[in-house]
């Protein structure tokens, strides 16, 4: 029986945090990197492969893939990504797998602009403002179906202390003068790192996650709510507006992510009974600035079989040396049970 999972972007911020949680849950992580030797030196706990033919082979063998590769910096600087080539290889590997119930969970930053409209489920393409590269990746990932269950997670701005965009956004606040980008009225799809990781992990094991999914917090916030929460926690004024053209000069093509309005609700995650560790922006920002995230702890809260009927508040801190595997978390064996409801089917490749 294999408990392997192939992870692209495993050397990155989001992928690295997710891999640590997967590792603790009993998954055997196979990290994918364009420079596997360097990645191995940095994260010796899991196996590393490159992006050549060995990737296709590893995917066919494992039958389970988390695709969170792609650098935000590359997107900001060049407005493009070569990531879809890797996703394409992943899709080819999945088409060859003999593993039962194969799955591809893919991170996407794709956005459409709809102003005040609340989007409970992701819209189709057409009014794209950002992420043409992610559209390509989404198309490629979608091609993995029906060879595999494909869950394309449109992740909001991930709030964390040690990576992503938030450390950049908080700099003026740290200098004692908080700012609001643009009008501040724009809706900002956001999610705390713990929940981004939790949703990615849950999507691997829960067949309820299929198609394109909003991976955002359940309580939408406007940009000014983020600024207010940050200013309040740090005890600094937060109301100074930064004109849009200045934001564009600073963030390039990615400025649309911060200036356009994307009001999203995570209906699939809620239907799957995922329970968010940080549903509101004030609590999430407080955690990132002065709470467990600030202290370097990545915790993971998941909806689980034990609390399918009611909201679950089980949070297992996954600190170094903790080693806890709560019954409430989705381990590879739970994945096998969930993905194969029929007793005659096994999780053996
Ligand atoms: N952070 C956020 O707020 C956020 C929000 C929404 C979506 N996302 C998406 O989530 C993904 C990861 O974000 P992150 O913040 O963790 O980024 P990150 O820290 O910059 O990590 C990027 C990872 O992707 C790998 N990578 C870079 N170019 C690649 C390519 N062409 N093909 C395959 N892998 C490649 C890198 O691995 P090697 O250098 O080892 O090859 C690295 O491990 C990105 O696709 C991003 O668009 C992030």
C-alpha cells in the first residue's frame, strides 16, 4: 500500500507548510523542484525529484498530486509563469496511473472582477483581471479529469507571518503609519495560512472537493478591514490612502489582486463541513501579528469524519517535535476509507 503524494512547489512557502502537515499526518511526501538538489539540502525529510520524465513516472506511481508550484514574484515581474508545463506533465502522469481514485489538487490565483457581487461558487472565465497564466494552469489541471478527481483551489491572499504578500503589506504599519491601498472599498479574498493548508489537505482526501473551488475565508472583507485590523493590533493609524497608480507601480500586474473587487464565499468547503480556524479578518490578523502564526506555529484544523454532523473546533498544533496525529485529521488511511466507500476497494497501487 502506498501513501505517497507528489507535491510541486514543495520548496515554496505554501507548499512547504502543507508538506510539513502532510508529513505529520503520515503521508510520504515526494517534493518536486526545478533544483531538487538544493531543495533536498533545505528539506531533507522528504524525497525530491526534478521536473523531467521522473515527474511523470512519480505521478503515475503515487496517483495523488498537490500542485502548488509557481512563483508569485515571477508573475509580478514578468506577468507569466512556466508552471503550466509542469502541470501538463502531472496531467500526463495521472492519465497513466493505475492507483484507484487518483486526485489532483491544484492551487490557482485566478480572479474575475465582479464588484459588489457575492460569488459563492467560482465563475467561469471571461471577465479576467488577473492570472492569465493561472487560467492556463487551470485548463491543464482540468484536463487531468476524468483520469483523476481534479480540485482547483482558487486561493485568496494568504495571511501568514513568514511568507506571501502580507509581510510586504504590513511594512508601512511596522514603520508606524498604516495605509489603505486604493479606495479600500474593494473586496479582498483572503485566507489564513492555517486554513489554506487545511483546505489543501482536506481536498486531497475528500471527494466533495471537485472542480473549481473558492479557497477563501467564509467572512469576506474589504481592503480597509484588513488595514483597520492591522492598525488596531499594532496600535498605529491606518487610514492614509495610497493612490491606485502608485500601487500599480509597486506591484505590477499583481496590483489587480489588491485593487480589484473579488467578493468570494467558500461554499464547497462549507458544504464539506470544513471548519475554519480563522473565519474573520480581525482574528486572523491578530493571530498572524501576535498569535500562534507570529510565534512560528502552523496549526491545522480540519473537518473530519468525527465531526461531520456538527462544527468541529479541534485544532492540533503541528509544532516541531509535537508529533501528534489527531484522530480528527485526514491521514492517508482515512483518505483510503473516504475515497473508497465500497469495502471491496482498497487503497493499493
Ligand atoms: N501566497 C499566496 O497568497 C497565494 C495566493 C493564491 C495563490 N497562490 C499560488 O500558490 C502557489 C505557491 O505560492 P507561494 O506563495 O508558496 O510561492 P513561492 O513561495 O514563491 O513558492 C513557489 C514554488 O513553486 C516552485 N516553482 C516556481 N516556478 C515553477 C514552475 N515554473 N513550475 C513548477 N514549480 C515552480 C518553486 O520551486 P523550485 O524553485 O524548487 O522549483 C517554489 O517551491 C503559486 O502558484 C501562487 O500563485 C499563492
